[in-house]
């Protein structure tokens, strides 16, 4: 099966599950999710970038878990 036929087959199978499996994603306009921690939001110019991968690192007891719990609370409060 050539690449064109394979792509057509995959798209037909996924058509009922995904609206456009190979469509490019629309770019976000630099949207940020507030962390719920005012000082951190100020330092990061508004929060964590939405739709991007962010790595939270630091030594033991540095607040990584607290930050992520606050971020999850902020996201879930938005619905």
C-alpha cells in the first residue's frame, strides 16, 4: 500500500473518532494559565503557557507539588 492510499485509509478509519486527524493545529495566541500564586504569575508574565510542555523542577520540599496542585485547582475551577 503506498503512502497516499495508507493516509486515505487511516483518515477514513479515524473520521468518526477525530474531526480532522491530519489537520494542522491552530496556533494559540500566547495564552497563559494562572498558577494561583500571584508572585509566580508575576514572574512568569501571567502563568504557565497553555498547550505547551512545561518542566517543573527543584530540590526536595521546594514547592513543586504545591505549585502543581494550585495549577490543577485553577484549571478545574475554570470548567
